[in-house]
């Protein structure tokens, strides 16, 4: 009987100590508020999402959302421009507070980071030089064909999975991939639907191929652990709120050029 009471006492002590330890952990929302700014990681160079204007200032769909986030939280925004493949390491090491870029919410990434409620429904599409004569993304699945995608992106993974006969060439920046297409150094490229549509509009010699390789959603991401728990919940409510108030729709139409159609059942 004594051994059972002793064990119960030990377990209770460990439980209380664990709760106390969790409660004393730094809360990231409090840290951000005290600091006065939130550090958001993204990759510039992909209109209409995030790029630098003629004066070098960050602009785009993502940037307006980030600025709205800061406004609603009552803090300033610090944008960290970094290579796509470096965003998750930067988040996990504390260099940034949140990944606020066009990151696809995938099961593999969710083993390392925590995704918020998605902020955009999208998909992966193929683009090519019109002189190539391709019609659909399936036309790229041939021996001798070179297909470009961003390193570490869903596009790169889909190229390996759905275009196994083609040779994959990866890039750090969207602009480098589109330049390779225009110069004839690759036969096709995979990227987000809105990015390829914008590229085709900017460069008339490029054409978007038929078919969506895979539907996709974009979501913000935070570090796993107690410190980011409240920030994740706050970001969920932030997107739900601006979608209800119409503020998200205004930003969407400004950069996408068409009205936003709500998808209330959207989940990661």
C-alpha cells in the first residue's frame, strides 16, 4: 500500500512540475508584443505574391497580408527575404517567427512545423515557351525534356512523381526559372497557378499548359511547441476574421484581378 501511495505522490509531483514548466515557457505572442515587431519569412521575386518594386520595397499579395497581420496585432512587421529551401530551417532555429509565404501545407512538412488555417486554394501548373508546341503538362513527360521547378517546392516533387521521364532542373528563384524558359535552356516549368499566369501575361512568348497537376493550399507555419501555441490560434482567427470582414477579398482582388470566392470548408 505504501509503495502505491509513494508512486502516486511521485507522479503527482512530476505532473505539477511539468505544468509549471509549461506555464513558465515564453509565449511567442507576448514576446512579439513586447518586442514591438513580428519577423515574417518569405521569398521575394514571385509576382503577384511577393516581389520588390522599382524602389526595392516589398510588395504583393503576401506583403499586404503580412502588413494587415501587423496592423491587427498592433506591431510592426519585419520581412526576411530568404531562399525557399531555407524557410523551414530559419523557422526552427528562431530566425523568424512565422513562415508567411506561399508554402503548401503538406503531410511531410507537418512532421516538422505547424500549419495554420490555409489562406489560399491554388494548384501546380506547367508553363512552356510557345515555340515548343506543348498543349498539356503531360506532354512534358518525355525523355530529353528538361523541366524547371523551385528547389524544395511541391512543383519539384510533382515533377519527380508525374514527369519521371523528364529531367528536373531546380532553381532558387522563380525569375531564374522563367528566364531559362525564355532563353530556351529548359522545355517547361512547374509553379503555382497564379505565378505562371502572371509570367505568361508578362512574357507573351510563354504559355500556360492545360491541366492542374495537383490542387493545393497555402498556409502560414509556426514552430512546434508550447511557445507558438497561442500564435497559431491567433493566426487562425486572423484569417477567419479578415475573410469575414471583406479585408481579405479587397487584397485578393487588388493583386489577382478578380473577385474572391469564399471556400468556407477549406482545411489543411
